């Protein structure tokens, strides 16, 4: 691994941790949605979907899209579990309910 990339990555992770250290714990919102035909997603589904994302990003995104795409295979299992659990219970993190709209 390139040493410069290693230091860049370490700094990026440290910066993200520092910028979110005072964030409130995740709140969850219970929905009234019922997915009768819900089919769980697989880690391969998640990795493929993340890999197909456009390379643009929102000002509120905590991680650059290029980095998310680069780490998709490593994050796929965690994201898969998060998405499936959320959809099975009808509960989503409150932070996922907001949007940033610019014009």
C-alpha cells in the first residue's frame, strides 16, 4: 500500500470521527410500513448498488462517494445487515429521514 494513501486514509478517518464525535446517538423512527413481499438484500446486492452510484455527493455526506465506492466490498456485509434489519422491523435511523435540497 502506498504510504501517502495510508496517511491520507488515517487522517480522513480521524477527521470524520472528530467531526461526528459530538453527534447525538442514532434515533430510530418506527414506521407503519409493512413489506409483505420483502426480499432481503445480499452483500453482493449492496456492493453492486454502491458500485453503480454516480460519483457526485451531497454536502452533508460524511464520506466522499469515491471512498464509499472504493470500500464497498468491505462495508457490504454491515450495510446489508443494517438495511435488512431496518426493513424487516420497519424502523429507520432518524438521520435517514432527512434530505438536503439545493436549487
